[in-house]
C-alpha cells in the first residue's frame, strides 16, 4: 500500500544505500532544503535527460542552498554506471526494498502499451529545512522540470 504525501506534511524518514557506497538519510539534510526526485529506471531516455538537467543546474541549486537526491529502485551498481556514463553530479539513492518508494507513494501500478505493471512514478518533492513537504510535482514531465523545481527552491 502506497502512502499519500501532502504539502505541509512531514517528509517520511529514510536511509538508503547511495551511489559510490555509503548511505544517505533524510536526517543528512536537516536544516537544509532538499529536492527529492524519483525516477523509473536508470539509463533510460527520460530518466537520463532528467538527471542531466538536475546535474547541469546543481551549482544553481547549491546557490539556493538546496540539495538534490534522485531515487529509483535500481541497484547501486547500476546507478554508479549511470552516473559515470553521463557525468552526473547529483546524488543517487537506491531503494531495492521499495520501502521508501512506498512511503512516498511513488511505487504504483503503471501501464504502457496495454501492459500493466508496478513501477516508480516520476514524482518530485521539495522538502523545506524544517522537514515538511513544501511542494509536490506528480507525474512530472521531464522537459523544463528541473528549472521549475529550481525556481520553487529559490522561492522557499
């Protein structure tokens, strides 16, 4: 069962394995803004474009005192290859257990070409320094998304 996250609610805590080894937790960002974006699958066209856009804008996010973390169900090894292949500069978290994906309500039934399957929704959450959800983008369109999220982060 997937959760329903709402603006103004507390962001669900998490600890995940991350690219390059180690772990990343929500508590790592206490007192900071965080863009938490979920993507369906590493090294697919839309996910690659989105990750490249967030990486390209990483310096602007840093100036806005906002961290960026991309999360998918891909294993860390696949994310490391994805990051290296496309020179990504943003952090990537891996949730193979689906625990965090379900907590954020992004593990859901999807359909493509008449086939129904479970997968990761392309949702983005802007989390404020106080740990509450400031903004949500559901089923985000890749084109212009990172720029829109950056503007919202600057305004927060």
